[in-house]
């Protein structure tokens, strides 16, 4: 079965994929016309984004070609599965470095992000492969890890920045609660809760609106590859549920670890840098 649950034999799905989703280099070049449209609109509205758009399109293509070439080696069935897990570990590290670069005001962002992204990945992949939702193969491990790590990274950035922002903005209130004898976990709880809600709501809203507002990328790709829509729906639903769980796991880990770093052992709030922008 494709991914173990699609209900279509792998050979037939592969044949369909080759027949419907191979757009070729000419087709890829034609799709660049949409980038030209975006550049033209930017020029028309004098947004001064033409160079950024062109560079983004070129950089994305180069990066994807490089990744595709390496993936062709890694996901080869003849290769040991350890190569796939090394790729996943590299993705966790890169995601954590990205969190640190986007949340420079967060103390100890890198180790916190490493733990949070790793926890979300372990939980999500553990469920998917432990319960045999998908077969434990390189062609499943890397794409699914990429989906979960990408979403946990974004949520970790929002959660960590909002926690620092909330405690910085409400510092007087937090210190008043501490002065009344409340321990720091209780004094900070309302503000951390607010930050976590901010980090989780986008994924919750995306999950609620899926299929009604837009078809997700994984589902669209499967349909283009020739998989029956109802089979694509089952795969997409499983992926969405796992992403939501991994995001919740990562922001919880971030909140627990970061809150401890922002208070002293004698329950005083440390000086904080306000988030920029």
C-alpha cells in the first residue's frame, strides 16, 4: 500500500504519479510565469520587492534541486535506514538554529529549541511508525519528519517570543503576584497560558479549516500523483493530527524550560529583553 493506508497498490500509484505529476523542465519553466506576474504587480504598485521575489524564486529552486539530489541517494531502498535518521537529526539541528536566530531575545533559545523540536519529532514519528500508520521506510520517514519539524519550529518561535513578551509587558503584575507570596510558576501561569494560546491557535485554526478553505499540500500532491481522493484524505488527516500533536508538544516543552530560565531560585523575575517587532 502507498504509505500503508492509501488503499492503492504501490506500483499503480507510482505509474499514476509518473503519468500525471511529471511536469518536466518545460513545465517548470512555464510555472515561472507566475513569478513574473508577482514581480510585475510589485513593480506596478511600487512595492520595491522585485529583486527579493526573483532572488527568493531562484534560491528556492537551487535549494530544492540540491535537496532533491541528496534525497535521491538517501531514500534509495538499498541504503540503510540510518541515513534517513541522520537526515532527520540534521533537520532538528537546523530548525533549532533557526529558532535561535528568530528569537534572539530568548535566553538559552538553542538548547530549548533542540529539546522542543526533538520532543515533537519523537512523539509524532513514534506514533506514526509505532502504530504502523505508515511503513518504516526512508521515503516516509524524511517527508513526515519535515512536516512535523517545520511546524514545531514555527510554533517554538512564536511560543518563546510570546512568553518573553508577555512577562516583559506584564512585569509589574508578575512582580506584584510574587510580592504577595506566590511561587513563580503560579505568578507566571496566566501570562504563559496566554503565550501558549497564541502559539497554538494558528495550527488549531488551520486544522479546523482544512478542506473547506484550501486543500493541504500533501493531499494535493497525492491527488496529482493519482491517488484516489478518499485515500488522500485519510493520509492528510493522519498527518494533520500528528502535526497538531507535535506542535502542542513542542510549545509545552518550550514553556516549561523557558519559564525556569526566566526566574531565579528565590522566585525573582530576571531582566528581560523586549521582542523586536
